C-alpha cells in the first residue's frame, strides 16, 4: 500500500482549536491507516494497525532508537520503565507489579476501596451549600493525589507540598512557548528536581526497615527473583505512578462526568443501577479516553504495517483515541453506549506497555463517578464545551464548572 501524507489533518488535530472535538479529524486520518508525514515520521490511526504495532516486538519505546533522538530524554539519568524496551522493561515492570497487583499482591487495589470511598465522600461533603463547583479543581485533581500519597507512603502533612509539585509539573507538560511565560516551564523543571529529591529522601528512610505497607517500603526492601531495584529505579517508578497515573485519572473522571452530563438519561440510570458503573467506565475509556495519542515510538527495525513499510529509526505516532472510534472494529463508534459488548478499547493501550496503573484508575473512576452522580443535586454544565487544556496527548478539560440545585434544571 502506498502511504499518503496527511500533514493538514494532523496539524489540525494538534491545533488547540480542535481540542473540544477531534473525532471528525480522526475519521479523516483513518482513510490512510499508516500515513507518512513530511518530516519522515508516521501516523497510525486504525484499530487493526494500532493493535499490530502495539504487539510488534520491533516497536521501541526507547527514544535512543530514533534516527533523531529526542532532546527531552537526554536529560533523564534513569528513565521510567515505560520508556524502556525488553528485557530491562520486563524486569522492572515485574519487580513493580510484585507489590502493585496479582499474582503477588492480588488484594492491594481492592483493599483500597474503603479509603477511596471515604476520600470521595469527604471531597463531596465540601460541596454542601455551593451552587457551582469545578469538578477538576475541587474533585478530580485532589482525589488521585491523595490516593497516590497513601499508596507511596507520603506523610499526610506533606500532601500540600506534593500537590504543588504535581500541579507545576502537569502545567509544564502543556507548556507552549508561543503563549506561556518561561516561568511556567522553569517551575515544572524545578518541581521535578524537588520531587525527585523528596522521594529519594523518603526512600532513604525505608531502607533496612522491611514490613512497611507502602510501595516505597516494599520496593526498598524487596529481594525477589529479579533482585532489587536501585534507588534511581525506585524513584523513577514512583514518579511514573505519580505523574502518569495522576494525570490520566484526572482526565478519566472529568471526561466521565462531562459525558454523563451530556447524556442525562445515562446519568439517571447510573443513579438507579450502581452496577452499571463497571461497563460504563470501560465505555468511557473507549469513547472519551484520558490518553489520545502516544506521540512517539521508534521502529527498532523495518516494520510492515497494513502493507506499509516503516523504516528503521522512524518516529511513529500512535493515535489511540482514533483506533477506539474505528467503525471497522466498533459498531456505531460515535455513540456512547455503556451496554456495549466486546469492548476491547485502547484506553489503556495494549501489549507489553498496557497501563501499569489501569486497575487502580478503573476503581478510582468507578467510585468517583458513582459518588458524584448520587450526591450532586440536579447537576448541569455551566458551559459546553468546557475549556480544555492545551495538550492533545493527555486530553481533558482544564475546568469543568457544574451548577447544582433545583434551579439548575
């Protein structure tokens, strides 16, 4: 198959003016499943092509395999395992999973349900008497930060500092040199330094003290079949959980509430049928996913996808949200349907890099949306579409103002 260039379509997707609704542009992209761009990179947009690539051992997550290495990676001394290839990726992921999920720690996430429910209830208690709330600032941001602090073992009194660092780092991810002051980028860089130093200090306190329940304690004192992580590897893993996990959960909860308010019949149904929340979150991960694009992967060697040869060293952009709206895979893909069956979406990716924190993010979203739907009083959107954050990669509203009360209907 001969690829065609789709620079205008991709440019429009990346442009902020398309942030509220990029889905028609994804449909344009899918006309050419594997499209070569003017700079020699490739954009992949159909479900079948994406699945083929995500399970292809020649697809690299290590930027050093790009023909033109990315400068951002050169400043990292120890990258998180999400930016590594086998066998190092597999080793570090196995070591982390020993303390995060089955088979070695099967009850960790399920055992957090009570604490998650209490945190959600406490946040919603704070809405009492307010006619308007911001789902992002008042709920979706503080909730996962509280959860990850508990998981890592961050002292409760340090959570305010932790939240400031997270906010500065996340703000810097969306940095646009055309419109943003350099101070915004500098604050993000400094926050990463401060967070790295802080986590390193917490980790130092855990050494030689086995038996701790938090993740840092477990990793610091683990001597499993793969040995023990170095301190730099542990801090990199903690950063991955904090930044990637927090940011995607914020978007999942916020996009979920936005979708429910746009589909009031589903919102009412969820209020009456709480068990609906499990398939509903899966449909949200397909319909309005927290991660739209994996902006780069590298071809470790020549890769043939959908009849197109992608040369070794080429940068590859994976349009996950496009694949999850592919009509060749999903019936009526632009319809939000929580009763959808066989919902093998790409909301958490696929293959060896399937989202490490997916089980926790699912549970957080289920508890958060159930709590909001049950306890908000006649909620409605104050503005639709809401303002979006600049990033086309981690796509979600920067604010989601919701009015409540009898007068809101």
